[in-house]
C-alpha cells in the first residue's frame, strides 16, 4: 500500500494530483497546519524527522521531497507514465523543469513570505529576491509562448510540479503581468484529477500566505 502524508494547504497536493492522474491506489493521511503558526504539526515529525510534507511510505521506504517522490512514483509505480524516458529528446528539458520548481523558483517566493511575516527591514535583500522572482516568472512565461504545457509533447509530471509554484506565486501577488501563466494555471485547475486531489486532500486555502 502506498501512503501519502499530506499537509493541508501545501505543495503535497502535487502528489495527490499525480496519483489521481495516474489512477494509482493510495491511502492519504491528512495533517492539519497549526492554526496559529501555520507550521506543520508534530504528527508529521512522527513520520519523518524533518516534519515536512509531502512524504510517502511504500514497501517500508519513507521518501521525502516533491521531485524525488514524483520520480519514484512515475518510474517505479507507473511504468514511466507522465515522465520522460532517458532516450527521449525531451529528457533533459523534463528533468530541468522538474527540479527548477523547487531548486530555483520556490526559494525566493518563500523568502518573500517570510520577509513579510517578520516585518522586513532589509530592502536591499528584498530587492534581490524581487528580481529573482521576476526573472523566474519571465522565464516560465516565455516557455509557454508556443505551447500549452511546459513540454511540447503535452501534459507531464512537470506541470504538476510547476503548477503549485504558480499557485503560491498567485497568492503572493506575483502573477500580474504574466497572462500566459495565468491562463495556464486556470487550465491546470480544470483538470478532473486536480479536482479529485483537492477533494481528497481538503480545500486549497492559501489565503493564509497572502500579501498583508
């Protein structure tokens, strides 16, 4: 049995969405954020010492990190579906986008959140991260100039990984001026598997992370 430990209002929705797209059986355990701090609860630390989500448990293995979980699920459990094979001409692009989401795009957005929550105070540092966010948004906007998905071949796990970054960027007010990204995110939210994932994991209420 595949068990997914999902934190409410978090990037672990990706894994539920992925599994719904692949029609793979799984059990979901929902962990609610602390209503005061919005941090993950102690129940997640009982699953993995970092106390973060997503986490999956399969055949006695506990696996963390969105990208690693996506690789594990698509290649080991789904026969390569929604992934790109190593012999594909899109393999390098697939891997780059898959890891760009957390490796490049998400970090400055999290800094933006924490900076706002802690009262700021270092405008030079904020300007640096503002420029990084804009750089990443322009990069993604440009990639969609001639395609509906981030890979020319169509929908893949890359879209699942990147869509949540854009959901977070949206609540932080960072989607204005990027019409392709806005349209893309609307398309992703209309996918039936996305709706099923939200139904199983609980409503996506990212308003707690909104700009104040």
